């Protein structure tokens, strides 16, 4: 009873949404962004269950717990990422992130999955005596540890420094630092935990709205539309309280999507699509270009009129569309 309603109906509406409304503002410009952007999408972890271990458990157990809690309440809480383990690192190979502790500026040696198995690939500071002792004076030791952990785990997820972007405004005068990203699909974010120009040091450990959109884009298991192939993949759509996964395409380019797969799923999504009554809601949809880079993010609603779905609203979430106004003089 559900399938006949859901079948070709979603198809035609999504085509209207994606074909006519989802033109990327970055088309033809990606080559100019290849060396100084954020994030680095070539190092995104394929598995959202990412093992973590400590090189030594002789460090302060309470501060280790603070690190885990800080990461759990930020990156994990806003995505499908699950950092697992958190025990003693093995002497042999390890498939995840290995954390060392030293009184130096916290850092990661690489971004994203290039940290896999790297001994002390992430270094955190638990004392702040030799490096930045003013942090304890200004914020307290626990906050210093938590806030730097949130920042470094952003790197571990594949996110470069925001000030590394080519479109960094002149008001941010800090030099690029560390590994560069390779794509831009959001506005430059002054409030990002990854931005050294953030007026709050490491964002006070709080993800900005764009940080949340970014981690959900790569680790939220959200719907995706690949513009060259006209393929729409919905990992999770909730219909009458039941989760399904769907794949639709418009391979023949006739402005009518065909439903190729529609199956029950146990998968989860940070932004699942929903179908209720006569309305399909896509809270978040990422649009990919021919090189599989994210170009933009949209939300949309579509209404069923008895035979087809029509787009009732579509909002570009990122990058924010540029608007112009005529001013008479």
C-alpha cells in the first residue's frame, strides 16, 4: 500500500528539484579551489565507527574522560560518527586514531583517515604549563583540554583550518596552517571551531551551525544527488514510522525519475527524509558534481497531487545564495 504511493511520485518531483533548482554556484570553478580549501574530502573515513586509543593510560583518567565527553557531545552528537574504544593502544597495528599526551601545542600529524594507525598521530595537552599557560588562567584546565580536543578531532574527521580557505576575508589576518582542504561548499565561517580567527578560542568547544552542516554532509548519511548521472540516493526515508532506503534516477533525461530500489533498512541518518500524507520532506540534500565533490546543500518539500509530486519549496542551505537589489538614486 505504501509502495504505489511512493514509487514514481517522488521521482518526478525530485527531478524538478534537482534539475532546475540545484545548479551549483561552483560549476566550472572547482579547479581554482583545489589547494586552499576546507574540508579535505579525499580523507573522509568510509566507516563511521572510528577506533580511538591512548598511547598511555598513565595520563590523567579524568581528563581522558573529558576528551571523550567533549567529542561525544559535539561531533558524535551531530552526526553518525561513533568514536569507539578509548583504551590502551596495542603494540601492533591499529586501525584508528592513536592519541599521545604532551605539553606542547595540540596537533594532528595528518587529516582524516590518514591518521589511521599512526603512532601519536594526535597529540593533546593535559597540563598547559610550558605551552600556553594563560589558557588555564583564562579558561581553566578542563576547558582548555576539552576545547582543543574538539578542534583536533575536527582534523581527525578530515576538516582543515577555516582560515586556510582562499576566500578568507582580509579581517582574518592569520596565516594558513597545516594541511589544506580541497573543496568549498559553505560560506566562510568565522564561528567554526576550526577557525583560528574565531573570536572565541576554539569556539569555546561549541560547533557552529556550519560545523554541524559540514559533519552531517560527510558523516550524517544524508540524501545525495549526483548531478551528472542524475542519480538520487536516499539512505533513510521514514514512511509511517518505518525506515526505507530508496534509489531513483533519470538516466534518460526525460525529467521523470524512476524508482530503482525501495527497501526496508536499519540504517540511521542525521537528517532522514520523511513522507507523510501527501508531503515528502528532504531536510538536507547534498549535491555532488562529476568528480563526486559536494557542491551545495538544499532542503526541500514536495507535495503529492494525486499523480505526481511537485516541489512546493526549495531552500539552498549552503552556500548562502547571493541576492541583489536595485537601489534608485
